[in-house]
């Protein structure tokens, strides 16, 4: 989409542990917090509920940086909480190119999740995350 995964790998290699969306589900505490307190509530109520994420979970998980969604949705709250933090804006050449890439990614994850979610609780959580209105 915009190179955030490559950037997250580079930051981690430079000694800045970075949580990227792609690995969010691997951290049970952070992922469960978002699924329970934000994604699932939004789906059940059929509206976008931003909620108030627990940013301390990032540092407790050993991260000093985050990349992409869902934390990008809370940049304003992060600026208030961490006034010295820095942001890196990555871009694509157009929103259409970005959306095509995002659509391929979400379909590749959410379609299998629809069929297998009854078997695996973890896949259900991933399904909630991918269905969360962005």
C-alpha cells in the first residue's frame, strides 16, 4: 500500500521496536484490547466507534513505535499524550492505486476468515479487525 511494512522493518532494524498492523494479531494483549473494546463494539452497534485505546499496551509490549492501522486513526490523541512523538507520512501516487492494493489485501484475509472463523477464535478476531470501518 504505502510501504509501511518496509518502514516498520527498517525502524526495528535501527533499534526502534515497531508494531505494524501485519503483526498486531500476534500480540494477544494489544489485539484483544482492540477487538473487545473497539472493533467488536462497532460491528455490533453498526457504527464507527473510535473508543479510547490503551496506548500503554504498546510500551508494555516492548514497542516504542507503531505503524499503520489501527493506531494511525488515533494520531491526534497520541500527539496529546506524547507531545514529543514523531510521525512519518507515507504516500501512494493516488488514492485509487492505494485502494486497489488495500482491497486485494483485505479480501485475501477476510474471505478465508468468513469460512474458517467458526473453527478458530483467533481468526474471528482477525475478521472483526478487517471488518472494522476505516
